[in-house]
């Protein structure tokens, strides 16, 4: 961030405030105790609220690469992580409570590309220096205005995002003018009495047509608010499972030689890596099985 930050630990919440000299910025960040189960409030002095929050999940360990979700609040709200924390029982995802460059709900989102997308990228880059984040599992999400915003972000920066969480909203565009969304993971949840239901239904269908992996859920008897979170909990759990990569999406496959032709050495290497990946996958599945069993016992708090 352009402005420097100072860290003050208060109970289970830490705050980074602006006001130090630039040379002190790194020391200020390093002084924070990025502990599992803690929420950090970062004062920026910019945007509408002037801060954002970062929650580190209870089951966080730095030896794993973790998914992260940037959550945008509804109209008139403030940066929050509460919905995602409640749905996931404080587990599964690093959650960032985001704010907007402008308050209210203007006719267009012209400032999204000029201000909010650069802010999102900057915050992500800052957090990567302090938390173990999987670059292939960066999500956005939000309720109402935040849901519309998440649709727009998925349209504008699909290469940055693994998917989106859209609650009580749909796409603003009458016709999607973005590209294909192969394998993007999307959750859309809306009350069956919400006036935005038709937009949400259209968005779910359009995303599926574009290749996204869409989970669509309606909440019976619910208007413009968040309903039963158990479906969202399952989605968070599913997308928290690590997916070990044999190679990066933009990198060359290890079983290919120069020019993309198969190489015997590469094939042997791939076989070794694949075997290791299978074992890692079994261990991860066993660990996540334990997590889900623990969360199912505490699901009563969402009923």
C-alpha cells in the first residue's frame, strides 16, 4: 500500500493503521501475529469505509496453500467476513471483508476498473507476503450489491479468479459480454421471494452455458436476505480441498520436451510426481473428512 501501516494487536483482533514512514511499513506488517482464528483490521484511509478486514481460519496452517475469498458487503453495509465465517464455522477459507471505492449504488461501475480492481490486486499481493495463499483458488463473493460486483469481477478479471459467490443478486448486464468461464466455480444463492430472483436464475443458466461449475440454490420463504447457509457450507468445504497441481496452467507440462513433444525423462518425472500427488490427495481427503465431521456436529447454529 502507498501509505505505511502500524500494527497494534488487541485481543484476537489486530489493526494496521496508516501514519508511519514508508521505511517502517515492512516492520509494521511483520509485527502482526497472523494466527489462526484471528481477524485483522487494516486501516487504509481510502475507499468509502477506510478499512478492510482479514480473517485467518481456525484450521489454518502455513504449510498448506489456502483458498482466499474477497467478500463485498451489501448496500449501506461495511466490510465484513461474518457470512462466510458463519457458513464455514470459521474454517476453510481466508476471508477478506472488502469495501468499495464509492458508497451507494450508481448507475454503472465505471470506477471498478480504475479503482476497485487495482485495490483487489494490491491487497492480494500484500497478503501473499504474510499468508500461504493458493494463487489458483482466489474467489470473490458478496451479497446484493456485492453479488452484482462479484459477477462483474468474474467478467472483467477471469484469469485472476477461480470463481465467485453471488448472494441475493445476479448479473447486471442483460447479455453477458465477457468470455468463456471454463471450470470456474460459482455459487448462487437467493430467496424465492427476492425481487432479483429472475436475474439470479438467468445468471446461473448463462454461467453454465459458458462452462462454469454452478451451484444454484433458492431459500424458501426468504426475501432479500441470506437464507439457510448449509448449502454454502458444503460449497466452501468442497472448494477448500487442495488440488495438487502437476504443473501450472501457464507453465510447460513436465512430460513434454522442447516444442511440446513427449520426452522419456519427462514421462518418468510425471509418473513420480503423479504417485506423490495421489498419496498427498489421500492424506488431504482424510484430513478434510475429519473437518467435515466436526462441522456437521455444529450445524445446529445455522438452523
